């Protein structure tokens, strides 16, 4: 079975060779490596060309203009160009252990939609990237039990991903969290291999469109709004767990919203509050009435006077005890 390894890159000429060497060393040999350049202006293309000349399994593309700039657009375009039965998105500064693909392909059965594995941080600090087992519902444990998946860890069955929205092009941060949560809401069957099979580098910048604080704040807000919307639409989850997830996301949405409004004048705060009113007002469906009143009072005070944050979040909002 062909495995498509998809790598977005930008200005990684000084380091991408380590990633490509780790792919060349895979004991599983039936792979293609699709590298999508997001607009490099260094020697990235030159370095990649040397690998293409050595091994035709490497493919190099430049992200077309109809795909938004950024790592997400490059990942999505790479998926479009992929031909494999399985897909593994990987980053251009990370390292695969030689047996990563072989172990994950071997673990697949006909019923599985993806196989994940452990990894390790290296660079500025080291730590094991563990995916904890799920004991409740995977969506609940995603937030409450570290049942989350780094992108390089997963080998996907491509058929599962077809006809689904992939990485959100509007996000410059938390795109992995948003994407994997949406995929889990489709209820895939999966296996976690409890062994380290890759390394994630720390200390290098990611591929992003704009690293401004404003972009990051809105990206964070849009991520949690997406998580909230997805949770609302899931019906095969126990109601108490669903309410806990929704309350947790309400807390995250509120915290980020206050952070965004803090940089606005009164007019823009009013516009922001009005445009999100239906979302905020919907929190009453899963919150206790006193918690909901505090939330709306906090929003009102902060919108009008740029004060009142502590009315709703004195220290840390207890989302577990605010449920109806």
C-alpha cells in the first residue's frame, strides 16, 4: 500500500535535509513524499531538488495561488496531490524514526481509520509526546485527559478523509487542535501505538501567515468557536459529558473574547459583542442560570466600560460547577 507523506515547508533550506534523510531511511519503502513550498526565498528548492534527483519518490510543488498562504493551505494542497492509500502529514523540521511507517502500516486492520503513535520533543527541551487512553468519550478526553494527537503522529486512511474539510485555512494557531477534534467528531476507529516513532523539534518558528497578536487571538477564538459548534452537533455523547465540554469551551471563548475586546475602542467592542451575541446567548442552554447571568453581566460591563472581567472570571471559571 502506498503511503503519502505530506510536508509543508517555507525557508527551511538549512534544516529540511534532516527530515528528508529520515524519510529516506524508512524501512517501509512504498512511499511518496510530497513537499509543498509555501513561498520560500532561501535555498529550500535547491536542497529539495537534490533529493528529487536521487529518488523519484520525492515530489516538489509550489503552493498555487488558489490555496491560501500558510502551512494549512500547503497541507491541503499536498493532500490533493497525494495518491497513497494512507496519508501522514509531517513537518519540515521533524524526524521520523526508521520504522515509523512500517509499524503503523502493519498495525492497520480493515476497520481502522488511523493509527497514532508516541513521539518526543527535541531541541530547546525534551519530553515524550504521550497520547493518553480514552476512558470516557474521545471528545471529552480530548480536552480533559490529554487524549490529543500531534499531527506527525497519525497515519490516516485516506478514504476516511475524503470529502471532509481538512485544515482550516483561517487559523494560524491551534489548527491541529481544531482539525483533530473535528475528525474525532466523525467517530473514527483508531489505534494508538505506545512507542516513540518520531521527534518534533522545538525552537524553530512554524509556518504562519502573520505572527501578530491580533491574528493569534482571532485564530484562537475561531478554533474554540469551531470546537463549540462541532460539539453542539454531536448527538452520540452522554449529556453530562457534552455539557462539560460546552461549558469548558464557553470559558475559553469568553477568555479570548475579553482579550480581543481589551484592544478595542467602545465602537468596536459593541460591534464585536453584537456579532457574537447569538453565540454568547446560547451558553444559557448548558449553564446554570447564575453562571449565565454572571457571564452576560461580565460581557455587558466589559463592552461598555472595558471593565468587569472579574465579574465572570474572578480567578478561574469553574466550568464543571456551572452546568445546569
